């Protein structure tokens, strides 16, 4: 498995995978970066757009944290894995870096890592942050 250090930078084969909402309202955090720099489309809450991949992890229609269940996030990660396998010439950089801090979606990085691992065999073109790699949970 590959990992990156620092910020994800745009390149021809780099796909910026960010946490989104089904509504596609990409106004904060990595979602805003995806719109501003990687071709994400406002109103598109899941899938490959430009050099970005929207991965739904928070539903804005539901109040509170953890508005999308772990099971549903894992299903969306499985879809991401299928898209990554269909695009072996692209490197899918997962834009999660924290480990113990709670993200906007209500889950810690450690919990997100567990979901990525639970989703099945991780394609070789999935790239995680050095922070995630350093947890020792990958490899």
C-alpha cells in the first residue's frame, strides 16, 4: 500500500478522495478543497468528478454527528474500491489525515481506517496519508 506526506497536490493521475454528503453541498473542509482544486461538482455527493471522488460520510439532512452509519460508509468505500480497480492508471489519495480527532462526519480517523479495512481488499492504487500509515493498522 502507498502513502503520501503533506497535502495532496493535483496531477494528471491523482484523484482526491474526500468525505462528502449525499446532497453534494461541498462548502467546508476537504470537500471545499475538492471543488476549488480537483474538479468536484457541487450537487454531486458520490462518485468520480474531474480529479476528485466524493465519498459520502455525512448526511446534512440528519441532525447530529454520525448521520451516516458505518455500514453505509463501508458500502460507499466498496464502491470506491470498484472504481479504483476500474482505473488502475489513477492514484486515489484518501484525504483523511487525523487519527484520533473527530472529523466533520463524527468519526475519528482510527474509526475511518477500520471502515476502509472492513470494505474488502484494498486496491493497490489507493493511497493513504502518512499519518494513517504510521498507525500501523495498514500493511
